């Protein structure tokens, strides 16, 4: 799993983000931002973005990434509408099913239905809201993608835990932010 974004590389997670996630057991003191590259996009099985603009940038950089590039909200919404991954269904086939009928023109503009608000330069409450929203969305994503598996780990979902360890601030996994 990788985290990358559209902004300048080498930046630490925000102090607020680090503080909030430290309280949840995640140390982001060594985290530094990375700029997304075509290689990262093409090497990913799934590219999750925080907002439509990030998906647009990813698809411009690597048009071949379109079938497996979604905003987190879009992926969860489509999964809830079209159904979870079936037992024995390969992950790539599930993504293909979720992406059926999508058009790049659907990404025009912004949408509260697809975009997660960036808390950068906003008060602590905006970061708290982001963390709560990401936890909810990632838990739903894990349930949709792996809910058919009988064993569930104790504590936060693996996706939620990994997202917190890696990002802190609004940088999605292997996706532009």
C-alpha cells in the first residue's frame, strides 16, 4: 500500500493530524508526503482518492488506471448499490462490476456525494470530522470487500488502521490528494 498526492513531496503530516492520530495509537512523526506518479498509479490494484479532482488528475496521468480508480465515497456507494464482493469473486472482477457504466464525464465538478473535505488549514474539529468520516467509509469498504470472510480482526478494521498509520492528514492510499 502506498500513499501519494498532488502536492509537493516531503511534507510532514499536519500537527493536528499527527496529534489526533497519536491519541489513537498511530505515530506519523516520520510520515512525509509523496507526489503521485504514473508508475504508482499503474502499479496499484486499486487507487482511492479523496475527491473527484484527484481521480481526474490520476486518469490524466495514467488513463489505463481509470477502471480501478475511484473516490472512496464513490467506491463505497457503488458497492452498497451493486452489492458486496461475492465469495470467490476476484477483487479485480468486483471492481470491474462496480465500475460498469461509469463515464469520465461523471467526474466533472465537485460533489459532496464523492468528495471528502480537506481539513488543511482548518480547525481541529475539521480533522476530527475527517477521521470519523474515513473510519466509517473504510469500515464499510472492508465489509463490502471482505465481509463474506468469516474471521474478523478485533479492534479497528485493517484498512482503517493502515489508513491512519499512513496518512494522518487527507492523503489517500495510492491516490492523489
